[in-house]
């Protein structure tokens, strides 16, 4: 029996069009999984089906995800790895519009998608696995970025709350906690050799993560190898959260 087998499993990936979501989609596709991609745009064909959905439009999101679940009939796993960041230019600046946008995408849309997919699994009697991408920023304070870190912290506990409620129905919820990876979201930081070096020194491996290095942890949590794991934070950060001085 291969506990890690994902062949013919239907996995929905939200935020599949770029960055870690795209890397993950390509990897799981090669494992034989049926990948359902959700994003605003796509540059890859490694999907069984693709749905263009704007997560910022939360008023219509629930209905759109419900339409997707009806078309698919079976969803074995969900990975919500979409996210936006809107740093402050100054620590004491105030911008409720940025706050609302970040929380709509990072938290409210995650709640909607998690809710719809979990209830689809419940209705179909599927022992599914749902994974949300939080951040090391959900565990530590970062400068001039209160919207992102607070939204990811809230998402972390949303996952645990869902894990509590759906656990008796054998639907598992877990968090992946990424550190610094070389992705488009970090484009600005990656343009500065000084910042690359500074952040490399902050973790135990002394380097940034490669996008492919997120895939093993997600594969594990989606598979039967993690069937007794729920409400946990799987940290993939090169040792960032552990390192002291």
C-alpha cells in the first residue's frame, strides 16, 4: 500500500496561476493528480480544468465556488495558497482600503472557499484534506506590514477552528507555513542583493527556499500518509522561526 499515492485524486488549488501555487500544480500533476486550478489568469496547461475567478470579489465568490464543486462532483483535496501583501510606506500610516483588500483575499475568500469545499466533502462523504498557506508572519511581527501578518495570523486560527468542527467527519485541515521563497510575491525584495543576504542569514539553512521545496510537505498533507494529522502547522522556512541570535 502506497500511503503517498495521489494518482487520480482531484485536488483544487486556489492561487494556481503563479508562484508557489503554480509550482505545486505542476508537481502534483506529475504525480498523477487531477488538478483544478483557480486564479485570475494562467500561463500553464498542466490542469485538468481551470477556472478564472477573482478572489477580491467576495460578494459573488461563494456562488462561483459552488458552481465549480457541482461540476467536479468529487474533490479529494484543497490547497488555498492565494495571497496578497500591501506593505505600508511608513509604520504609522493608515489605509483602511489596503486593510480591506488584503483581508478580502487572504482571509475572507479563504473562509468562503474552505467552507464550500468542506461542505461538498461532507455531502459526498469524502475524507478530504484541506490545506491553507499562512506565513512565518502569522507567528512573528514584521515591519510595516500589519495587514498581511494579521490576515495570515487569523487564517492560521481559522484553519484550526475548521479542523475542530469537521474533524469528527474525517475532514482534515492543516496549515503550511512558508518562509522566504523565490516567487513573484517577493520580486521587490529579490531585486536587492542586500535584502536577499539579510533574509538568508535569518534562517538556519542560510538561503532562500526554492519553489519546488514546498511541494513535499503539501504532498504529505494531501496523502493518506498524514491521515491522523489535523489542526497542525507544517513549517517550511529553512529554520527561520527557530533561529535566535
